[in-house]
């Protein structure tokens, strides 16, 4: 089983590249943002609670997200490998993910981090906000809050994976095709290292 984390700040292209990587390699896509938005659309108690955090650019509490990931694993026992998008976002989530994978006798093989400047990120998100219907994309203040949360809570996750020698930085500016090619190259290299 080959599991990878696609890492990077809001708007860095995780969702865009995940779609292509899923098509190319057959990974199961686990986006905690998408799972949370589904809960919101279905007006579940979890979704109603999560929306309060998401609308303000804050993280949904770890225990909620980890529980959701655990049940996703239970529903997809035969998955050939997972692509984690937007998860883990705190060191506690990264540690919980290691434990959940260990129970299933597997692990994270590589973390690929998309490197994009903040000005480019803001412009991408405001642009997406014109059509996405995502309440956290339309307000620049909420977007800046998401970046602050990223540097305080999520950036330390990079250090966690650097220590484990699983972290690789990828140039995240350029055309979608160029970035996809760089990601493929890094994945193929890691797969060949078995
Ligand atoms: P989530 O849904 O994970 O959003 P995010 O991390 O903020 O990332 P985005 O979806 O905004 O960006 P992306 O990197 O996927 O970029 P995309 O490909 O869409 O999380 C939302 C919220 O849910 C969080 O704030 C939090 O509240 C909560 N949450 C989720 N997971 C959580 C967790 N684990 N723990 C706690 N809370 C959690 O691209 C962005 C735009 O750029 C698009 O319009 C795209 O077309 C464009 N674009 C992409 N690539 C390029 C390119 N190369 N050049 C130009 N434009 C490009």
C-alpha cells in the first residue's frame, strides 16, 4: 500500500493536483475539507458544528477530524493506497494518522509539499471565491486568518515529517501540468525506492 500526503497552504493546488494523481495512480482521495463540506451540505450535527469553525478560517477540533478519518478507513478497507489532502493539519493529527495506519500495518511513504507565495495564494482563493460558493474564500480577512492558522498550527507538521525523512518540497507555481509532472517524478522515485 502506498500512502502519501499532499501538503501545502490554502490555495496551493492540493485539490487540483489530487484529482490528477488519483486518476493516474488509483489512490483513494481523502480530503478532510471535502468530507466536512459534505457533512455541512447534509446538515448533520457534525457539519453544523464544523461550519462554525470553517466560516472563521479556524481548524475543526482534532478529535472530530481524526474520528472522521478513522471511519473513512473502515469504509475503504480494500483501498490500494490513500492520498491525504488537507490532513494532517496539526502535529496531533499527524501522530494520530501514524497510529491509525500502524494498526492497519501500513505507513506514510512520502509528504509532498506545494510551495507557493502568499500573494499568489490570496489571488487564487479570491478568484475561486467568485464561483465556488465556499464561504471561506470570499472574504480576504478569513483567507488571511487561514494562513495564520496554517503557519501556527500546520507548518509544524512539516517539521514532524522532515524528522521522519519523508518530506519533499515541490515548486507549486507554474502551470498545472508542470506541477503535476514534478509530483509524478517525486512519486515515481519514491515508489522505486521500495
Ligand atoms: P480545505 O478544504 O482542506 O481547504 P484548504 O486547505 O484551505 O485548501 P483549498 O481547498 O482552499 O486549496 P487547495 O490547496 O486544495 O487548492 P486548489 O487546488 O483548490 O479546508 C477548508 C477548511 O476545513 C479549513 O479551513 C478548516 O476549517 C477545515 N478543515 C479541513 N481539514 C481539516 C483538518 N484536517 N483539521 C481541521 N480542520 C480542517 O486550488 C485553489 C485555486 O487555485 C483553484 O481555483 C484552482 O483552480 C487554482 N489553481 C490550482 N493550481 C493552480 C496553478 N498551478 N496556477 C494557477 N491557479 C491554480
